[in-house]
C-alpha cells in the first residue's frame, strides 16, 4: 500500500515538474520571439534644430527627395490649395516614382523603363526613350545629364538632357531601384547584390564599391562627406564618400528575436539624426555621428516610405511619414513622440513631400493624393489620382504624380472642392485630348 502511494506521488511530482518545465519553455520561447519594445530617447536627447537649411523659393527639384539629405521639404508657403489643373501628361504605364524638375523640364521614368522629358509649361513630351524593361526609382540630374537606375536589366545609365541619348551604361551584378545620388564626380547607387557603388559621373567606370550585409534597395542620402543607406539585413550604413570606407553600422530592432528588420525606405538626414522607416513597422532615429539608436516608434504595419524631416516657420522639428497601417504620422524629431496622426487612409507605400505648410501623401486603397496642414493634421486637399510618391514643386506650382498621369497644378482663388478649383477652363492634355481616367486600384506587396 505504502509502495503504491509512493509510486503515485512520484509520478504526480514528475507530472507537475514536466508541466512546469513546459510552461517555462513556452515562456522563454515567448520572450525570445516577442517583438522588442520601442527605444526611448535617452537624456539629454538633443538635436541640432537648424541643419540642414531648408530649400526656399523658386527652385529646381533635381533628385528624389529634393536635396542630398532627402528631406523632402520646400519652403514655399504661397504654393497651397486651391489649385487649378493646367495640364495632364499620360505616362502610359505605372508612375511609381515622381519625376525630377530642372528649369522648364520634367524628367521621369515609368515602371516599364521608358524615360521621358516633358515641358513644364505645357505638358508636351520633348522626348521619350526606352532604356530598360523594368524601373522603380526616380532619375537624378546634374550638369545636363540624367542618371537612372534600372531593375531589369540591373544597370545605371546616363542620358543626355537634350534628347535622351544614352551617354553610357554600367551593368551591375544585380537589380537596382536605388535612386542615384550625385556627390562631386561620383554617382552613388545601391544594388540588390549587397553592394553600394560609386561610379565616375563622366564615364560610368567604378571608382569604389562597398559590400554590406544585405540587399541595398534604398536611395542613399548624403551630408558632410558621408553617405547613409539602409539594407535588407536590417542595418543602417554610414559610408565615407571619399573611398567607400565604413564610418559606422547600426542595426534595427526587428520584429522578434532572430527576425531582423529590412530597410527599403531612403534615409533622411536632418537635425543631427538619420531617420529611416523599416519593414518591421518602425521609424528609427540614429545619431548621425555615432550610429547610436536614439529612438524608435512603432506603427501597425511596415514603414515602406521615406520620411519628411522639417522645421517650418510654424512647427518644431518634425518627421512625417506614412505606414502600411493606413496612418500618416507626425513625430517629434527629437523624441519620437507623436504630435498628431491621420488614421483610416489606405496603405501608404510612397514618400510624402512638404510644400510650405502642406504635406502631400498618396495611398493605395483609394489611389488618391491628400494634403494635410502640418500645423494640426487637418486635411486641406484631396485629388482622385495618386498611389506612391505624389508631389514635387518648383516654388510656384506643384506637379502631381498619379497612377499613370502627371498633372501640373497652379494655386488660384475661387470656389473649390477638396482644394481643386471648380469651373476650370479647358487645358491641354499632352496631345491626346482626353481627360485622365481614374486609375485602377493596385495594392503593392513588400519587396
């Protein structure tokens, strides 16, 4: 009898121990796999509020993000709704990325690899040239040359501004959707082959190449001798432009243990920080000099879009960006705390632009472009076309990139609806004579 009781007690003890062991293992697994919490900015948490100086007044928009820091902010307070539509230009295929603007000309590349030049005054095509089969980046302008990165074939090409003639092509070991950066005599571009290249601007020959730990899809940003670009291993890389040497590398937090984040978005350099969104759903702020992670801010889905970083006459330093969770965010650039947000939009994949006090952003659900007053987040503009990277400006009007159509919109006065003037006169439409149709909705998956 006693032996039987002892055996039952022993097996009960073993059962309890086994159960407790399973609970412990499950708890350890949960703690290991759960999403890390956001990082808060450590004291004293300071920023340099005056750098870089904003671009102001009448200007060109020569590269993706406006300037080498990719801040996406043009201080042009008179360029605001309501707008009249001056012209429409049909890009024939998806326009995932906005064009660039030089003087009286817009230069763009559609998703099917057709490069084009358009007169900014009339919307008429000056030239068109098929340079690739697939493209997902903005061109860059410098000294009468247009530089383009292509997905298929993976290459960088230089085109003559005057007629689109190919001046040189540099094949890469992999695809590239990294909008080129011009620094001095160098063309800087990332490659899915885990490499950042510096090419000679005149000949296309390789000057240096820097291997990193993941595919580089983002456009590199630049300030004061250093390039900043994230990769698909989840690292942000600071690379010296002189020779391609590494200044620092910093990791992202990732979505869980062993699952690193991926940087698709271009970095934005401002206020002594490097800001970049990540597919792990966070916006990150790194110290520009050391690479230390100063703060992170989670959203409800991945952050695919580059950020605006700006201090306007009426706002403090702020970072603005959209997430695939359908929310447009305004965060304190110093601490990462939310200033305001606009929920219930569609998934946001493309980068916004800030013109004056209005931030323009497009979503994929409604394929519409919205304008929000950055002082309070109130909607002041909505147009029925737009999907990715919607607006650039020359300081007197805006050029809106729709799904397949470019628009020139000029500020005016009079009765308006959603920031668009009503009873507009007839305007030219790039020779086809047809109004732009509302595009089909397209949901983009993460790359």
